[in-house]
C-alpha cells in the first residue's frame, strides 16, 4: 500500500504553480495477479465424484480437471469448521482455535473457536492488497455467542474476516428449501417456497454470478477473491426430485458392490496406483447381503437422492464457471474446486434417517425400517431432513477406511481436488500426487498473486502462515513434495503423516451414541502404515514398533506446537456452555423478546429444554379475530410454536417430526389486549422426558394437554426462534411456511425457566409487567 507523502508547501490558491499534490493512489495487487475462486463442497468422500472414480456425475469438475490438474493426495481436517478456518487462514485448525465445531468450543486455546488476531484470514490480506472479496454459502466459523443480530460481527465474513460481501448462512448446515440467510449481517426475507421453485443452491449461484459480473463491469482491472461454499452436500440431502430420479436403479446392487466398482474405476482413471489395495469392509456395518430385502429399496433411494444432490450442486458450480467464461476471465482465474471439507458423513446411522436431528437428540432408534419405508417417496423433498446410511458413507470414501470425524484415517481427511488456471498452469488433464493439505491453499494464492506473506495486518504483527505453497507442483509433476509432516486430530482420533509414513489411532466412532464409552487416550491402539501403502491397508505396528514409536513422538511434538493439547473427547459436556467454559449470550432464567426479532439460533435463545418453563406474551387481537404465529422455535423437524388458529390460542410441540402434540383453548380469543401464556410442567427424571402443557389467557386456564416426550439437545441447526412469525419450515401443520405472521400486535414475549422443578408456575399478572414497563 502506497504511503501518502506530506507536501512541503501548502499554498493559499490551488492554481498557484507551486501547489502540487500527488494523485490519490488506487490499491491494486501486482500486475497479472489472477482472479481467485475457491469452491468448497460439504461432506463428500474421495470416492463420490465421477472425476475421482465415483458414481455421482460431476461434469463441471471433470471439465476443469481436463483443462487443469487433479490432486489425489489433498487433505482436510475431518470436520467442517476446522477445515474452513484452516483454509481461510493457512494455519492448522487448532492453531486458530478451531479444534472442533463452534458449538462445542471450550476455554482451551486450541478449541475456543476464536481466531487470534495475529493470524489474519486470507481474504483480509487480499482485500488490503487490492482484491475485491466475496463469500457465498456456508460460514461455520463464528463463535456461537456472536451469531445473533446483536453481534459483535468481528468473526462474520463481512466483519473481521475480510469479505466485502456475504450471502449465506451462519451455522453448520442449511435447510436447502427454507434456509436462514443473511446478506452481510442483515437477515434475508425469503419470498419463495419450494413449490414456487426455490432451492438455496441456484439462489446462491445467482447471487455469485451477479456479484462477479458487477465487479468486473465496474472495476475490470481489479481481481476478485470469491469463496463459494455451498451447504451442499451436507445433510439434509435436499434436491429436486428429477435430479434424484436420474439415478433410479443405479444403487440397487448395494454399497458393498458399489465400493468395488468405485475402486476399479479409480484404478482405470489413475487416481490411485495400480497396486493399491482396497481396505477391508468395516465390521461394524451390516453387509448388503444381510440387509432385509424389503428395506434395500429405502437404502438405495437414500443414495439416489445423495447422488442427485451432488450432481445438482456440480451443475450450479458449472453455471458459475460458464459466467466466468462469458466474461472472458476464466483463463486468468485460479480455481480451486475442493470436493469435500471432510470425508462422507456417517452421522445418518446404520439405517440412514428421515430427520438428521434424531442423531443429535439421541432418538435414532425411532428411525426404524418401517418408518423410513413409509416415507421413501419424500426423501430429498421439503418434508424431509434426510441423511444416508453409514454403509453409503463408507462406500463414498473408497478406497479408504472410515469417514468424516475420523481424522486418523484417509477416509476422513483425503478429498479430491481440482485446480484450474490456464494462464498459470501449462499442463492439462494431469494428476498430481504430492501430499498437500488445506492449509496450503492460502500460501498458494499469495504466491500466485505475487504477494508476500503478511507481516502486519491492520497494525497487528502476524504469526507465520503454516501451510506450504502448492505452486511448485503446478508445472512439475515430479517435483518433490514440500509438505512432508502433518498432524491430524478430531474428537481424539489422531494421526501423523511424516515423509510418506502414517501412524494413526481411531478413538471414537462417528455413528455411536454421543454418550458412548470411549477408551482412555493411553489405551488407544495405534496403527502404522508404510510410505508404499497408498490406502492404509496393511497395519505394520506389530512388525515395526520402533518406527511406530518414532511417529507417535512426532505427533506429540506437533500437538504441543499447534495447541492440540489437552486432548478433549467430551461431547455432552462441550455442548453445555457452563461445563465447556464458553460465553453465553443469555444469562439468568428469563429472556424478553419483541416483535420483529427473528432467526435467532438456539445459542441465542434461553434454553427451555429438559425443564419446566413458561412462554408469556402480551398481544392485541384485531377486530377480525386472532390468527398467526406469536412465537416459534425450530422447524418441521422439531420445535414448538405458540399461535392463534381459527381464532383460538394454540400450542404445538413438534417431536422431531415423529409426532405433533397440540393444546388448544376452548374459546376464541376476544378482541383487544390479552396476556397469553403457555406453561410447561416438565416430568423430570432425565433428558428428553415429557410434561404437561397448559394454556392461560389473562390468568385463566383455557386448555391443557400431555406431551409424551421432548427433544433433549437441539430443535434445528438452521431454523431459529421468531417472534411474530415462523420464518422457515413450519413447526405446526396448522399453517404454511410463508405469510404465517400474527395479524395483531405483539408487545413482548417472555421466556422463563422455573427456579426448580416443583415451582414452575409463573404469576400470570406479574410475568412480564415489569419488563414491558421499561419500554
């Protein structure tokens, strides 16, 4: 950045010949710096995309590979938030505080979810050096206590992360039919339904195409950095039916056979060596031949939907690539197309599931074959929140062992990647086999742009970028790899790569219950694989104990170096901010909300689960009678709503989409001011138990009903809490997803937790009077 020189003379009249000022400088990167496009797909195993031998057709990826390079030993961290923060900073995930997802952050430096300001993101460096910057899609790097509309926005894309424009969602996943979106930091009002043709994937692509076109029209000499990160193909697997139907019958042979077919194609394509070994089937998953015949069509349909979802996603990436070509800038755009932020997800369980949230709430036992079979035609659609079975996840990680979350093995961390840049890469259609990692992307982009690693950003001295540039390999297939050592860790699953050798230990299995017993870290069994073993197929630990010990010691050195310690395999404790040691937005036992507040994620709302509580609202009923949502939380996959239906006060508790419990007032609400209240008397005795819901109007009991069971952990990862409407997929079947707002006035809503299980009753007169009086 050019310094402005203080003039020696200031004249009285600018027309004076001695009045001289240098022109205002325009910041631009070095000449010929390319545009940069990073495409990061979500939850895709190495063996899924056709470009790497998989059964899911990815013509855009293949097109870019034909004109560029396929990297067959590119690695991620095994989980979304850690991979994304590593990608965006060029540092290891623990080094930037992202040892897990943001929802389980702790006070430990490597797990806090807070990025140190000494490790600025790539987008900030590029913006300060003259790039236009934009982020589309998923952002799962914001600490959960900062995700509300109140901010602070330091960790949001357009806050402190260096992006000038953002269009997407803040969180781990999105309902593709009804996403909770932000433009910058402003909530987006979605005005179309799935029936009207809405899906998030084409929506975000349209926004990206428009932004790039505008940027190049107004500033053609200024390169851009676009981070295009769809929620696809993370669950829920949502896709138009016609795309899923393209794969009808293609998975009837089952995941065991599909795995063998993928392996054979991978050898033909050369993305694995001809002498590579297919790892053994996972003994914890039923073989396809043992699956009941009448359940096989359900499992096959799960995979058809996923395959259609991946191809649909690739299709819209293709639209983005086509737009670059029409603007005649594709040749000088460095494109990274990373197929997965981790391996395929096994969070769907052995059967797969119709509602992914059942996994997080510990009720996957309800996802029985009979339940899934009855809903087979709804998979992928707006009523579903589906995820495929573990067997498919393992197949999509062919030829490797394990899946997402398992950082110890390549199935969790090896993701096919294509790089396309005609102006900077002489070769076309070639394969690169050097070991690379997601932290290598940032230094590669800096070198391609002719920019040094930053020493200071916004006045803060920076610590070194930890990745290695991949540019050396672009035009030299035989170049010695420069990233020779890399540790891995996730949920206690650990591994080390060092000069071709790997030592690994799996500590936790992704599809087991979250409270499942795990061994002590010192009791974990380590495995050793040689530098000639491409797939980690032959364990040499017993044959070469000294070599194993050498690598275990190296892992410990790297762990100490990058804030991995202390190891932390707790799950339930880390979900609770009180035991995890992270801040919470809402303190105490009460929260007051007002009309117009909405899209509040669960970490921004008083937690009323597993305890007696009340919801009290001061409303004004109009002359035509009451109708619409007063307050809601969650979605059609689980949550609750207090609303007026056909004039009457009504409460719906949606138990994970499995059953809706209703309580309704006997008489319609009269015109005028009222205090309406729902009191929930929790049964107690553990998590997820039932209770009794009672409705009151102006202190008078008007209805009561039993709720047999409740959701213990989470309602939705995407749909939040809304006052005056239900903005996403509707909690209750009594109203639709749009235009369901309350037709009267809402002066305030108070959520309140009982002081103790035996004292849950809230004074109907005093419930929110004091709070409303301070307006």
